[in-house]
């Protein structure tokens, strides 16, 4: 029987162990999609305790605590940091077979050297030990990032963001790159005219353009897109329920924009046309700047209306959707490819039923000279766990080229989440190692180990060209 989380954790044979320890383990990290706050990176802050760095804003943990019957007071409420941590420690033993159990103990080991299991009996000692450690200079945000060998990280930023923190970090050169990511969802989401027009006013102020027409809107976005590029941005990101690829005329779009800018609600058909137009125009900007574009699709958000009204978005009330996406996705990419304006693209699905759809969609639009131009994104959100990662990699292997895969990202709001790259690498090495042990791929460590290193780091380095 193996010991829990020893050096060969999740590595189930000698080939897997060698692939991980000799090829994957020491590769740097490119975390090309996360939700880390840029001001906390620029400020190189120290967190006061584990609650602040672990539980503030982590809706993964919040969902588990709610499932364990913990009162909201101890999750997002006004309980003390100590009380909230105790309730998390009370929950952890019941997260067995959930990735939270693994992540929790990996983070305690990798950052704090703590191998004790977190539970109500150990909570006080762990909280107090880590509290004193977190206040030390070598536990500042910069130190935590560099300790995990992070080469580059990309935050998620709105077009109206002035990127002051990114510019400050670029000048200070802390030993890793912090780059912005263009996230223009609010410029497209015209469902609520009041909120949309308030956003457009802010965008116009930031771009110094009065937005009266849809042409003004595109001009303002292009101006901000150029500014982001100058600040080092090389990726866009879009959080969409589904792909939008309706046919439209420019006159229709002009009329639709005038309607919503006038404060009037759009009907369903008008919304689809407008979102299609905006998604296409944004993709053209990305192509012209030689960026990569990311599409995270398929989430049903804010399902619990009472809790949404109480806590707002991103608080743990989202779930997997079951949208039919293949035809509209193909139509969207074909619209861009037909005019040779399809940028490098990463597609993330949240419903595992779409794995083979995505894996086969890549082949329709891949072309040289970019290897793996259209990427099947790593297991995302509800799928960034062992089985989700395995199924994503198996689908990509069978129907595409896993050797050109750009690998893992954290998608996290926590500075302790970088061991998720290790988690992914161990799972990947076990997949390849098992195939080697079974004689299904050659027992050639130069070949297989090289591919492991490419997926861990090299492919992303070449693909994004940071």
C-alpha cells in the first residue's frame, strides 16, 4: 500500500515516476489564465493568515462547505478568520475523492512543509504555524510565485482597466512576467440596457471617445486593444454560454445598437445578432495583433437567484450547461477562416460530453505554420480534476495531437494554487508511463520525456510568444 501523497503520488509505475521526476517536475510554469488580482501582485503583499489567502473568494471551497452543512456566516459572512478556517478544517475530511482534498494537502506541503492532515484536531496548530510564516518576507506574493518557478502569469482584465499594476510590474522586473488578458465580455453583453449603457459610458471615458454609434464602440475597443498590446497582452478571453454565429447586415447592427444605446431592451434575435457581430469583430482584432483567443463556454451562471441577490456573481452558484454547440461553433470559426482572419484559438468546454466534439473541431481549422493553432483547452472549472483531465487528454490524444497541447492553467484566484500544475503533470506522466509499461508506446524516454516537457512548458512558450 502506498503512503498518501508521497513523492510518487499519482504515479503508479516506474515509467511514470521517471517521466515526472526527470522530465516534468522542474519545468517552469506558464500560467496563461487565472483571476489573480494584479494590485496584490504589484503590491507584493503578505496575507495575514490561511483564511485570507485560501478562503477569501474561493467558491470551490465555498460550495464544499455549503454541501457539508456549514452556515453561510462561516463562508461569506461576518465570522472571524479563525472561525472560518475552523469550519473549512471541519469540512476537509469530508472532501475525500474531491480534488479539494488533494489540493489542500499539496498546498500545505509545498508552501509550508506541513504533512499533517487538516481536520478539526490539527486546525489550530496549522493555522497558528502558517500565520507566523505568512508574515515573513519569503511568503510575500512575489516569493510564493517564484517558489513555484512561475515564468509568466496572465491575469484577466477588462478593456476599461488602465493596467497601472501591470505597467508597474513590467518596470520593476520581479523575476516573472505578469501580463494582462483582454476580457471584453461586458462590451458584448447587451442583455440589460441600463448596465450596458453605464459600461459603455465608462469605456468611452477610458478611450476618450464618445460612443454614440456601433462604429464608435469598435473604435474605442480597438484603441484599448492597442493599449493592451503595448502593455504586453497577447491573449484574449471570452466567457460565453455558447458560440454566436448569426448572419447579420451592418444596417441591422447599426439599428440594434441604436436601440440598446437608447435604453431599450433587445429581443432574443437582436441579442444573438449583436453578440455574433461583437464576437466576430473582437476575433478580427486578435488576428490582426497575432494574439491567441480563448473561449470558455457552456456555464449556466448564477442559478440560485436568492443567493445571487445577496452575494453577487462568482460565489459558487454556477453549473455545467448542456448547450448544443457544434454547428454554431463551426459556423463561427468558418466565418473567420473564410477571410483568413482566424487567430490562434483555445476552446474550453465545461461539459465532458463535448470532449470529442472539441477534439474533432480542431482538425477543421488547424493549419501551418502554427503547430496546434486550434487548441483543446485543458480540463476547466468542474473538469480540472483527475478524471476530467484524463478524459480531456484521452480525447485529444485519440483525435488530435496531444504532443502539441499547451498544457495546464490554474484559473484560480489564490496565490497558493500553482501546485495544480504539478497535479496535472503527475496525471499526464502517469498516462504516458502506463502506456509505456503496457507496450502501447515506445519505451523511449528521449521521445516521451521530450513530449512531456513540451506539454508542461515548451509548447505554451512557443505558442503565446510572450
